[in-house]
């Protein structure tokens, strides 16, 4: 059984999921939950048998028993009333695991389940989606003329992803305008961090937190003379999350010491992760850019920098997603993603209840004139005078 821990807002890259480090769930929790659920099925076996009998005798269409089973399991998980706990059948699970390396065939957007609707939270650079004109904030309503409202992210992914060279048709809602897109799928290679430099300020744009994002970042900065850098912009806008371990390792790059994050478990026990001295950005001045789509692992990084007084936050209030999911691979290749804990910022903010507020609130207003980035640059350059 493969078990990992994740921090993300039910997101995939159509198709690319964001995942986390290995962890195990309490055996007693699993066994007790199993017994309780099993008792419910035993107690209601007559109802299940009645439904099966009626379907076999009266249903006019073809019966797909595998699909019925999948939907029954999904319905059971849906009954937990937790948008972050989901079941993926073996086909959906294969896409989940295949996409972990960031290389996939799709359109290159990141979407979140927002009140049962598919909200675009990020569009990858140089992706088919970017070239077609899809924007962050668009809501996907139809995929190939099929209404996807209320579907799980896994179900939507199955409909949108496909072989390179094929076309998917989307109808999206942008503000109050309905727009149609025909997008040719392609192979997309997704970086997790992009680096730029302006006016001797290093700009680190984290697109997501992959398993090795910390190593990717350290490899990419080798060509820069950090002694000449006047400050660092850490940009996690539109970043929906990723590996729990990755968020901790990346945060540690900016901290000499101090608490990075705490995780609270089902039994109310708490586990702390602290920074270790000896990393590359410990002495650099920092501004973190955040917005309403910065979630989970992004909020760990922003919270760690802010609560340890390492930098200021600029932009808009973050998403507010402070729960941790464990992904367990089941015996038939299907997977269960289940909320197994919640995390707290160093100062104890519970992100399950609210997002992180910026120190300096700035509206983006216009993508072509990035006022949030401009304000962050001003703060860094003013500090160095």
C-alpha cells in the first residue's frame, strides 16, 4: 500500500496532482471506521438487495455494475461532508500517480473544487490553456458539452485530459460572460519554480510544491551571485499547494531557526517542524506575494516567513486551507484521499478557519501592470537604502 501526505486545494493540472510525504494513519482509526461503516452495510443489507433486485428486473437501460460500485463508494465518502476527502477509482488513480513527475498530456491548468464548481486557480506558462486565453478565475461549466457541476476533480480530469493532439471543448464562465474554447491537448512539462531578476531583486515564483522543489530551486540559483542580490520576492500567488514535506524544506531555506509549522492529529496530539541553520536564503530580505488562490503548502511558506519576522506579506488574503490529506493506495489500485490532520502557523493560526492576511493589501487589478509585484519591489528596495 502506498501512503503519502498532501496539502492542496483539490487541485490537478489537468492532469497533475499535488502530493506529499509518507505518513501512516492510526491503525485503530482505520479499523474502527471500517467496523462502523461495515455495520451500517450489514444493518441495511435488505435495502441494498431490494435496490439490486429492482435494477435487475425493472431498469430499462444497460447496467454497468463497476460504475455502480464506483459511485456507491464515492457516495459513501461524499457522506463525510468534507470536500477534501475523495475516492478515485483505479483509472483515475493511474492518472493521479502518472502525473506526479510534472510531465503530462493535457491543457495545463490548475483547478479547484469551489462549492461544487471547477474554478481555474492557475494557468501554466506556455501551456495550451495559456495560448487559448483561459484565465485564472474562470469557472469551467461544460466539458465537451457535458455539465461538470457537482463532479469531483478526478471525474472532471478524466473528461478534460487526453492524448496530445486531440481537442477538448470547454464552456467557461468569466465574471458574467460565457465563453467557449477549443483547446488542443499537448505534452506539458511543468516546472515547480521559475526564477527571474529585476533591479537586483531575485524573484522566485513557486507554481506548486513538488517533491523536489527545494532541490530544483537550489540548482537554478547556482548561476546567480546572491551577494549582489538586494532582496527576494517569494511569489506564491495562484499556488494551490503540494507536498507537505516540500513546503517544510522550502520554508527552511529562508529561516535560520524557529518553528515552521505544527500539525494537529485526530487524537489532538501535535507535531512540530523547526528550521535548521545553514541554508542559502537565511540572510536575504524577503517579501512574499500572496492572493486568494494561495493555499495549503503556499500558506505554510507564507506563514513561516511572516510569523518568524523574516519578511512582509503583500497582496490579498490567502485561501485558508489548513487541513492535511493522506492518500492511501487500495488493493485494486484505487486510492482514498482522506483528511487526517490540520496544521497551524508558528503563531497558532488555524487555516481551516481563515486565511492569512497580508501586511500590505494590494489589489492586482491588471495582469499587465502587476501592482502587487511593484509594491513588493518598492518595499525591498526601500529597505536596502
